[in-house]
C-alpha cells in the first residue's frame, strides 16, 4: 500500500492506494500557511497504514541528498514557504520526494500515455509552466531538477509583450501561463474567447519550449496538461503547427499528432504522481530496477 502527497499552490491532495484504479482514500487540503497545511497533511497520513510515501511538491526543491536542506522548498514567491522542510511528513516511513510535475511524468509512464516508452516529457501549463523530463526511464536530474518552463524562447515577430515572470519576464512561463495570458489581455484567461490571438502567442511559446526539448532531452512523446491547456482544446493543434513549422523537417519527429498529446491520466496525473514516486521506494527496497 502506497501513500502520496501532492502539494500544490492552492490545494494539497493526499492519496492512499496502489494506482489510479485502486484509490482507497483521498483527502483534499487547502494550501495556507506551512504550519497549518503540513499539520493537516500529517493528520491525514496518521490515519492510514502504508509501506512508503511519495511527496510531489511545487518547487523549487532541494533534491541533493547530501545537502543539509534536502527535501526543503527553496526560494519561492509563495509567501512563507521558502525553506520549509517537507521530509517531516514521512515520519520515519521510507519516502521519495520530487517536483509535482516530475511525479506526474512518472505516473504517465506507469499508467498513462507514456507507457512502453523510454523517454518522454510532461508539461503542465496553469498558474506556472512546469516540465518533467524522463530519460531512459529515470527522472532527468543534475545540479537540480528541471526548470525548463523558465527557458527564454523567441516570440512571434512583432510581439512587444514583455511577459510577466517575476524572474525572467518573457520566459515560457512569462508568456504562456494563465497569469501571462491575463496580463497580455487584461482579462481573466477563462473569459478570453478561443479565437483570441493571445492563445496563438501562448501556443507559440510552448512550441518553442518543445522545440528545445526535442533537441536536448530527446523525448519520444510530449504530454501537455494543466488547467490552461485542458481548458482550451484548440491550443494543442496550435502547438503542433508551430512546432512543425519551427522544426522545418529537422530532427526525428514524424507524426506530430502522436508526438504532442494530452496526458492519459488527465487531471489524475498529479495525485497519481505522488503514488508513482512512492512506488519507486518499494521498487528500490525490493531490488527491482
């Protein structure tokens, strides 16, 4: 039996089970102060009996196990959460921790639209833009975890929008996230019609991100989810078209309709991501690869 905690910017989801088709219990907790939120999560976990815990959190995170701050949230714009240690949630139980988007990527490989692949990418577009890359079946990691959503990319010709990322201005997150689309139009993104040109600008930024990923992490498939993407069905086609034009026949991308797709788990990818992380602890302890 596995337990998972998905920590998001507005809510946290605690899940008990073994996968998307075997969820025994689930509790949703609003993300408020670190003290109140972590106490509520600990209370939910205390009621359950499980073998390992997966923690899939918003970032950035310190994932270097040799660091004294391993398992802590690094500098984040979310008030009060910088430096918060998440490892205390394990309370002595074996655990794995990673970003929420990396967890979702693992879940798609285990139960979703990346089954049978060796390398793939999961992109979520919502309040921010997160990227989880899996290479040879393992989450891609080096000096830290992926922050590909903050890549600087070319904009459409004549676009003067400065972007809204507090760190980089017109990075992908500053051009394609929900807040970015709202800043460009002066409207709530949910009120913008599907044919508004703001969506084309956002799709172009995401396609430029995909272009870079195709040539660096070498994915066999790119899955794009999140509230913005799922709420605007036309975006997927726009991203494919911009990527096709940008690649210009170069690289090993043949069928764009099969290469850029929606996550197989849909909105369940996040909560299932925490269970997928928990399952890696079980696999390691049992000697599985």
